C-alpha cells in the first residue's frame, strides 16, 4: 500500500531519491519467513520505513543529496539501518535531503527540491525534508533523519509530524555520512509520539563502532510515551525564544500549549538562558569547521564522481575539478568558512571562541535544569516558508534553526510535536531535556501533541 501511495503522489512531493519495489517486497517476504520460522520479532516488525539518504544501505545507493556521491553503492549498512533491518522493518527507499545535511529547506539537494505536502509551493523543512514529507504525505509511516542543528525537529514542525533529536551519543553515527561529527545525531520521524518512541528504542543504544556512543541503557522512551502525564512536572519557558521574528500564529499556539500544560497539572515558569542568543553564530563556526575536515575525504579517488582524469592532469587538478563540479554552493560556502575559521591566526578568534560559547550554552542548560524538568519553546519562529524565498539568503535560512541549535551544542535530547495550525500550516512545539533525559521529552510530548 505504501509503495502504491509513493507511486501515486511522489511525482508531486519528490520525497524519495530511490525507490525499488522489488527490493522492498523481497525484504517484506523475508520478514514473513522469519516470523513463520518462529523468530520472535519486535513490535515494529513488518512496518515500512524510509531512510534519509545519509544512512548507508548495502542494497540501495547512498548520495547524501550530493552529486559527488552519485551512483555510490555502500558496501555496508549504517548501524541504524542494520538494527532496524534486524528488528524487521522494511525499507521503502531513500529520501531527499539538503546536500550533506547542510540546509533547512531541502533546496540544497543536487537532485531537486522536495515539496511540503500541506502546500506544494512551500518547503518541507530541512535538511531531512524528504523524510518529513514522506511521513506527512502518508508515503511512509516512519522515517529516519539526522539532526545536527535542527534537521529533524524543524522539518517535523513544518510538516505537522513528530521528530526527535535524541541525546548525542544515544544513537549511533556509524555509517552516517558525516557533516559535523560532534553534533550529528540520528533520530526518528513519525506521525505520533508513541510511534516515534518505538522507532527511537528500536535503533538506539550503545554501538562499539561509534567512539562517541554512550554505554548506558536507552532511556525508557516507550514507557514515557505511554505514560503521557505531566502532573507535577516543572516546565520552563525559555524567555529568549520569543518576540520579534516570531510569526504571531506560532506564538499563539505556543501560549495555548502553555495553558494546556498548566491545566494538566504542570508547573510552568519562565527561565532565562542568556547565552542562547550566541548559539547561532557559534554553531555556524563549529559546524562548518567540522564539515571542512569531514568533507576532505571526497578527493575524487575514493568514492563516486571523478572529473578530468584523462591522463594529462595531476591528482591535485583532478581533485580540484571534481570538487568544483561535485559540491553545490552551500557546501562550498561551508568548506570555505570552516577552513578559514580553523586556519592558524584565526583559530583562537573564531573556532576557539565558538567552543567557549558552546560551554556557556551548556551551563545555561545546566542551570535551567536545576529549576525545571523540561524546557519548551516554539520549534521554529515561522511556519513553512515558500520555496525559493530564502534560497539566495543564507542568513535568513539560518534563522530557521534559532530555537533548535542550543540542544545540539549541548548534546541534549529534544523533540518537536505538532501543536496546531497557524494560517493553515502546522506549528511545532519543542520540548528539551538534559542528556539522557529522552524519556522526559516523550512523556511531555505525548501529553500535549495535537
Ligand atoms: N540547518 C542547519 C544547517 O544548515 C542544520 C542542519 C542539520 O541539522 N543537519 O547546518
């Protein structure tokens, strides 16, 4: 049924980069056989899923939305892919994304834009916009994404679904094509909080293939989603996430959610996190710095595209030609910014300073979580904006992640859940918890999603 739905609507939505009916049906049959043979399968066995094209898949191509990886067939599965296969989920295909996960609209994909199912002239969010659109358009019941600065929560918010950024190190980065390694976090998309928790639980947990993976039990997210009660819980409203730049309808839905929480017995207080105002500039130094280092591996020798290798050119010339043709403008911008920020003479002033700001933001969270159990804010300042509106204005595009970036810098857990519509478009509520407090965001999310 989902393959038929994809065939019917994906020509308009373009959530998928790769769909292969035969491979998917063969996987589904194999699961029936495992079940018939008496294998004890998990609660999601047989459920179809779409993977962001940043997770390696041994039976499907993986491009990270980039021309430089066109046609690449990974020889191995990412840990997230492998664990979900083992749990019996069936892969429908690979979803579109901003190139190397850099962006907030999926317009930076080398393979064309994805459209928001609520309004085909608007963005589905990014960078995991294919995954959010696929779930919102009922092409898939579940999907995966990665969140480096908001790339799961922001697309979830603007397409009216649930998206979680787990605690950093709570989900494995092994086999996830790297953007900014100290921030990249795989996570789930679903149409409700309990489904997201089931998916979260199915792929999370320690992985010895990822050196930053946390060797601790997965927080009880499914139990928390089932509990869905906030009576007596202390909820902090981040004072700094309000005011100019917030669409009035977004603020209204947020205020209503605060009232709902109070009516359910939560104690809501205002909390100040003064250094959050510096999160965006710190992120846009740290993330490009890490990307400039990570993307050095695309050297025209090891993977995918190779341009100008006609026997007359040096390796350096082939490398330069390949990178010039294989990378899009946003990726080049980030590599240049990052290389500059890391260069001797500027390192202390830019990268070093940004890392200090990162510590201050972490401390703001620590101070806040001494007073409250969770923090809340709108997920994004505005609803889905029109395609093309911010495509030529990187600064305007970066503002989409104003509220989501602090949790990435601190490595904390956060979720976006639907909290109503503004001018006919979905609004997201963000719930933030400390590292390893993932269960709290599900507990509160399940109580207020609507
Ligand atoms: N939009 C942010 C960026 O462009 C975040 C992306 C992400 O989380 N992968 O870097």
